[in-house]
């Protein structure tokens, strides 16, 4: 095992473990068919893909270059905070403001990001999210709270 990149292998094993855990939970839901998917179809498919991705990464860790892992707290806090803020606020303040807060927080992870680029990204992703989730998929989310 000395020829493996340990950090890469550990990350791959985490993905495989997460995929297996999700698969075990997802198998408890009805699968349905390809034409008429049940509640478990999509989670099972994603779990299998996650396990497969982890297996490919584990295989590639044999030849991966050894790198030192630098843990940065700011990206972890900003991205996790953005996701939590969106989840807690989407019902209260609406899809667009919650999405805007999420995108701005995530965009500000990198110190080089300008406010202009963050706002352009926010506008684009809000429109894209509105088109996909509210118009296309007809998910009943309020645009501006309520």
C-alpha cells in the first residue's frame, strides 16, 4: 500500500462509504421502473454513481502524485454557511433572495472574487434556478417570500 497516495485513497474511501450508506437508505424506497420512477430510483442511481466514482478515484490513487493537504477554514465555513442559510431562509424570504445569499457567500470564498463578478454570478444563477426549478420542474417555491 506504500505506492498509493494516502490522501487520495482516503477521499475515495469516504466517497465509497457515503455511496454505500446512501444506497442502503435508498433501497428502502420503492424503485418503480425507468418509465415510472419510484422515490428510490434516483437516489439509488446516484448512490451507484458515487460508489463508482469512489472506485475510480481509489484506482487512480495508485499513480497520483503525492501532495500535501492544506485545510482552509474559510471555504468550509462560507459554503456550509451558504447552504444552511439557503435551507433555513428559502421558505421565509423566498427562492430568489435565499439563492442570492447562497451564491454571494460561496463566491466570496476566494479573496480575489470581486463584488461585480459575484453579483453577475448571482443574477445568472438566480435566473437559471428560477427557470429550472420553478418554471421547468414547477416546484412550489415562493419567489420573494410568503
